[in-house]
């Protein structure tokens, strides 16, 4: 929270937040991308930028709860405002409910000024009448009216009830509360240091003729070469990024390449590589491995080529293939197939809180069908004795252990070797939940996003 001498949030910060939130909530943009782009385009002060980030993520994390409070102030218990007016009402309500150092009258007054350029007199009057009634005590009133504990904690942390119920059925109520609370808490911004340019022994020591200082980063104990910037501590490290010294990558995502354990001389297939963040990590871990990166989207593969150039990675051993990998292609066989499958992203709600409003149970069902087809296709690319590394950024069993169990039941030529793989990892695995099929890592245990990994070996 950023305030001026009168206790009011900086006006420019509100304008930036409004612009970004409009694109996120009504344009389908992702908060982790559009927030930074919007802030950079505005050229505002650091105080304004911090205020904007606080508002953007505050509204997204508490979206459902804010809407329920606003509905309770409407005679018809409905929100029928235009997009712009409703967004301003949500931002104002967030300040009234969660920013207790900001005088309520000041917040309402400033948002009513903004509303003049967004909506008409009728909507402005409705906004003013509702917001004058909003107070922090409204949250307790709503939570006490919940019919059961699932409904209460889902509302408190603005998560869908169906998702909260699934998590509670899988991890228990205590762990579910911790997950939901973590999802609503700012997290560190994680980066992977480029091990071809930086020594792990000292984050300030670089290989090369002229060492450069990398400042304001904290080391993370696991995995290796992982560093982070605490929330609210500064802007994106463009200098280090452009120099190819590091890559923005969530801590949970960095685990995956270590499970793949690529070796020099091996043939590796990154089945759904996307823009290639994990592909470049594989190349850094095993510079002499032969890697084939595939994806159905050509524009993502183009981005991958740019990443190789930025990081200074020799791409002589890298092949690019564009195609639907759920279908069989003549690519030969591989020692390792990495399938980081398209998923619901239920483990990334901490970084992308807008997904709480987007993912549905039907999405999970459809994605699990796609994941099963991709896993079946992956099996056709593995040589005898080779391995499949299956991963998602989901924490739902339908996309993870249940799917792997079904695969093993129908593919007798494969065995699960996750436990064996974990025992060889070069970092602590205390944060992992072992289910006998794979490992799950939750946002409350990793200080990052959640996900799942399972390793399968083709029996010789």
C-alpha cells in the first residue's frame, strides 16, 4: 500500500491499475504480463507503480468477496453496472475493505471523480450509494452467513467452491486453508541464473572477462541457480535479463528439468515446449545433449529461438518441430521425453489470481482428456530404457496422479521411477508431497506456485 501525506493512494497509481485491470478482467489478459507492460508504458514514479500493483492484485485476489460485499449493498442484490463503473466500484471497495489507513471518504471521493469520465449520472449515483455503506465489518457478516466451512473459506479467499471442495478432498481442510491463503499472498519473483555465465558458488561471480554485479537478489536453497526478488522490492531487472544472465521462471517450474536429468549425448524431446523456458534450462544443464523442441504454436517456437540468442546458447544441437504432438510424427526415439502438459493452472493462482474466475470443472475434464492423449503419444517416442517426465502446474488429482495411474494400467511396458529419481536430486525435497505415483508441491510449502511431477521408465 502506498499513500501520500493525507492517507490517499496516489491518483496515478489508480489510473494505472484501472487500465491494467480492464484488460485482465474484460480482455482476457494475464496479470503477470499486462501489469508489468502497463506500468512500463505509463512511466510513473516508483510510489505510483507500487500503488498500482497493490490495487491490481488486491482486486484480483479478492474479486469474489468484493463482489459479494457490493451485492449486499444493492437492493436487488445484483451488480448491473457497466464494465468501467463496476471496475471502479471494485477498486474502491478493495480500499475500503482492506486498506484501513486510507480514509473511506477520501477513497470514495476520488473514485467518484474518476467515474465522471467512465459512466453516466445514474451509475455514478448507484456507485456512490453503495460505496458509502461499505465497511470492513461486512466481511465478517458475509462469512458468518455461509452454510458450511467450504463455502466460508472459498468466499474468504475468493476461490470457486468447486475448487475448494476438490482441494479439501485431496489435501484435507487444514492444508487447503493454507493453500488458499498462500494463493492470496504476494510471492517472490523467481529467476533462473544462466549457469553458463554465472557461478553457483557466488551470485556476484560471473564467468568472463569483466565480472558484473548482480544486486538485490536473494539466493534460494533449492533448486540450484534459483534466485528471487521479494515482492515490492523493485522493477524487473532488465539489465541482467537483456544480458542473458537470468531467465524469469517460477521456482516450481525450475524443479522439472532436474527430474528430467538430461545428460550430454542424450536425445531429449520437449514435447510441448511453449516458448521454451524449460528447453533452455535443459540446454544449460546438458550443453552437449541433442534436444528437439516441439509445439503446436509456431509463434511460441519463434520466441524460443530468440531465447537461445539472448542466453548465448549454442543451438547447433537444437531442432525445432511445429505440429500437433497428440498425433504421431516421425521424429525417432529419445532417451527422455519431457511432457509439461497443458493444464488448468490451478497451481499458479498465486501468480495469476484471475484464473480463479476463469477455470471451470469442465475445463479440467477436457484438459485431462488432452493430457491423456499427449501422454500416450509421448510413450511412442521413448526408447527402451528411456523415460517420460510428466509435469503440470496443476494441483488437482484428475490432471496428475489419477491420470498417471490410468496410464500405467494401460501401458504395461512402463514403470514408475519417481521415488528413485527424487533420491538423486541435488537439492532438498522436504516441500514435496509424495503420493506413490509422483510428487506435488503446493504454494504454501514452496513460497511459489504449485505443480506436479511424475517420472516413468520404459522397461527394457
